[in-house]
């Protein structure tokens, strides 16, 4: 029995592509080795990584709320010409990734194509290898009519880029893309809620408390980066609001429907979020998003 | 000076090994694991790592209410059958493949959005004196487009 406890925190595996940036070669894994003796029940533990929902999942949950499509919410694809620094490009790559998913789940084909073009431009600017970038975008264009194919291709692209970034010590880029994608998903959600009363959407925003905790770990890891440093005070304010939101669950019961063979984890949750908390979250998300896209 | 050069070479060697390992894991995941998600849509999160015999890994994931999910825990053949369990935030085990013939996937939906921890245990070799084996383990999540 080894008496080694390894906690490998991190692996940024979510969104698309990256950029050439010296500061990308920051340490990608935090490894702590504790030689203290463990009890027999304890085992070598490797936390493979933290996880955040991809834009695909976020926009899927928005779609499930039956909110109508709002074409004023996504960042305009024409803004792509405004971004030049590697940090801005990476952040807005995440933003456009979320916007693409948002448009695609609502079958907004023309908008989807515009976002593809924006992503293609950023891909070129970031010098993404052909097999990780443009090739995939070509496949998306060829399959634009097929929703499932699009999701599959986007997902493959994420995974391919994750691997690429990790192999090339560019985790900071991945972190920036994660931040951009998450913020854009939240921006769409809080704005949709501004125009309607939708408990499901409200719950969805509150439930991002889970993702947020992981996101803050990403922020903390890269706080020395100027782009992250500029956003950090806003994220810390957001953290304080989310800390006040409570989500509790009843005991889990796993039930399998004998007819449909669908297995469900049956448990209710109780979510507590006040109008003031929602307002604070909305304001902070709008501020952060404005800094990213402007 | 010689010591420094040795250290640099050692770090270079380790870095090279890591890169090769990650690259192989990526290929393994794409070719051997991703097809097991079908017909579920891959969520694009590449959760893979090289684990050794006796290792225990965990990954916390968020699952959204009323979505249909498939989790695939896919391990390189040399590691043997790995055990995976899903545990809720209260520590209650909601699934273990030990009760289902060591199957390498599970399909389910959740009534409410929640976080679940996926725990993966790689069995230890029972043969004494044998070198510890290592291999890639990937945890993939797919969902159905319910629209």
C-alpha cells in the first residue's frame, strides 16, 4: 500500500481552441504530495479535473425552459474584428462558442453560419492547427442542417482542442475560453429571465452555483494573468452572492420504469434565491460580459 | 553542473512521457470510448488520465434536471475491469457497476439538477513481483437531445 496522496487539480477540457501566448506555459497541474500515512480505507486519490458545463449543455437547458430566441443577446459576429490580443480572442472564442450553440439549438441557421465565420477568423488569428480548427469548421458547415451532427462536431472539437491545449501547455487559453463561454451562457440566461417569469430558468441560474465553485478554482489558478486579474473582482463579488444561495436535496432514490426502462434519480431539490440576489447576479454578469466583448 | 544537466534531462524526459501519455489517451478515448456513447450526444468534455493499478480517481459532474444522460467509464484493457460508482453529495451510492456485471456505462436521468461524484477504482494486481501496470481511463458523458 502506497502512502502517497496525490491531488491532481485541473485539466481544462471544455471549449474550443487557443492562442499562442507566452504566459500559457504556466503550470498546468497543481500536484501536492503528502507522505502522511493514510488509513486502510483511504486510497490514492486523483481528482482528474474540475468540470464546468459546456455551452452545449447550458443552451440545452435554456431551450428546455421554452424561452423564445432573442437575436439581440449574442455578441455580434462582426465584433470579431475588434479583438486582437490573445486573451481577448480566447475569451471571445468562448463567447462565440456559446452563441453558436444558442443559435443552433433554436435552428437559427444564418446566425450559426455567421458565428462559424467568426470562429474561423479567430482560429486563424490564434494559429490553431488545421486538424484542430478549420477542418472541423468545414464539417460543421457541411452538416449545418443536421442538429445532432452539429452538436457532435462541436463536442468533438471541444475534446480535440482540450487535448491539443493540454499537450501544448496552453491551459491558460483553455481557462479563458471556459470563462468566456460560461459568462455568455449566463448572460443569455439572465437576460431571458428579465423578460419573463420562469421558475425553471431562475432555478437554472441558481444551479450555476455548482459550476461557479469550479469556475472560481480556474480563476484562482490564473489570477496572475492580466485578463483574469481584471475580471477577478467581479467574480469575487459574484462568489459572495452565490454563497448566499442555498440548494438542498432530498435523499436520492433510484427508480427504473419497467416499461420504458428509463432509470431516474428521484429526488426533489429546494432552491432559495431572492430577487435581490438575482438582480446582483444579473448586474455582475452584464458588467463582466461587457468587459469581455467590448 | 553535471547535476543540473541531469536534472534538466530528467525533467525533459518526464515531460516527454507525459505528453506521449496524454496523446495516447486522446487517441484511445476517440477510438475506443466515444463510440460507446452512441446514440447519446457527447458533451465534449475530455475527462481522461493515465492511471496505475490500485489508483482511485474521482470527478464531480453536474447533471441537469430531466435530461437523459449516459456515462461511459472506459479503461485500457491492461488495467482490467475497473469499478465505477456514482455518489451523491450526501455520500449515498446511487449506482455501482459491481451490481451490474461490471458494465462500463450507465444510462439515467435526474429529476432535479444535482452534482454527482464519479469514483473510479483500478484493481490492484494479485500477482506478486509483477510491474505495476498503467493505462488510460476516460470518463465520458453524453446526453440526448430531448427537443
